[in-house]
């Protein structure tokens, strides 16, 4: 098993349920490729928002950044291996096995990230940001969008701590689409 403790496994299953909602995977991967977003942080942001909780301040605990960087490097290597070989079929099979091994290693690094996120999961009440207020009070949608924006900022800080740009609005449309696909938008006019 990728994770040995119950809270990590519970969070893993919750994040997988979000990821499997129609359109969520594609949007997460697009934000990963175009904005350098950490998919685990995006899913965790949606998970927290769906529970009415803001992301804790600061960074995820422990070696999260190292694991995130390792997973990204493994993913890059896995994607660089051609799916077919112009060489003999045995080379194609070997490359396929290598891609499979790298995919499992990437999944393991992502599982360890989720273990760390599960430790970050229970912020003290005084450390939780209040949700954005609108005329109807706090909304899961506004809180989730706030969480997603924080997740993008954290992803940037993990990738390039010395030059991270916080609060870029370039990917706001992608984040809004992700809210819609994850079922965290309220009907208009409420």
C-alpha cells in the first residue's frame, strides 16, 4: 500500500473521488502542465472547500516540496519515454515496463504527499481563514476558489521558491472550470 495510516488512506480515497468526477482530471492535468500546479494541492483545496474549511496558512508539513519536485521529475522522465519504438518489439515492451515502473514510483511520491497533507488537514480553529463573504454569507464556492488560488501560489512557491509570484490571475478561468466540474458551484441567483 502507498499509505499505511487510516487518515492518509481516507484522504486518498476522498481526493480520488474528486479526481474521478467528469472533467476534473483533464482540468487538473491542464493546470499542472500550463501553470505548474500540484494536482494533490488542487484536489486538497477542493476537498477542504467542500467541507467549508480554508487551507491552513503556510506550507504543507515536512518534505512536501521535495516529494512534489521528485514526482514532477519522475513524471517528466516518464513522459519522455516514447510509447512506441521504431526498434524491435522487445524494445517497445521494455520501454513500456520502464514507463510502468516510473508511473508506480510517481504514484508512490504522490501518496507520500497525501500522507503529509493528511497531517496538515486538521488546522486549529484560530488558524482557519474565514470564507469570502457575499450577500448570502460564506459559500463553499468562494472558499474553494480561495483555496485553489492558494494552492496555485503554493505550487509556484514549491517550484521556484525564490521567484514565486503570488496571486496571478492568469489561470482564474481554469480554476473556475475546476470548481464547476468538482460540483462546488452554487446555482446563480441564490
